[in-house]
C-alpha cells in the first residue's frame, strides 16, 4: 500500500515512546477514529479519540513503532492498494 497525504496535519507536542499508544494534541479537530496517520516514517491508526487525546494502533501497514520527538510532523494519510 502507498500512503497518500490527504490534507490535515499537525505536529506532536510531546515525546512519543515506542510502546506509547496515547497521543495528546492541542486540537483533535479534523481527526476521526479509523484515520491513518503518518508520523515521520511510521504509519499509525486512530482507534479512539477522547477530547484531544488519540489512542493509536502503532506500526501498521508494514511500518515499525519508533520514538518520535516533540514537533514531529503528523499527517492524515489514505492508504492506496498497489
């Protein structure tokens, strides 16, 4: 699958460790449960949203969970079958 960016983006405002599944955002507007996100080289899927905290399934679509520093770019992506 080839992920393609679909427009909404933000940055991380906290360090995200390899095993962490919760990601706090300043605003979760524009994000939905089931969305795929690209954070640097990792693809994640949103499994739940409560207020501005996303719960993530890490390392999907053949990517591996990795650490992400503060201010890492986050983009919503739409995987396209190849």
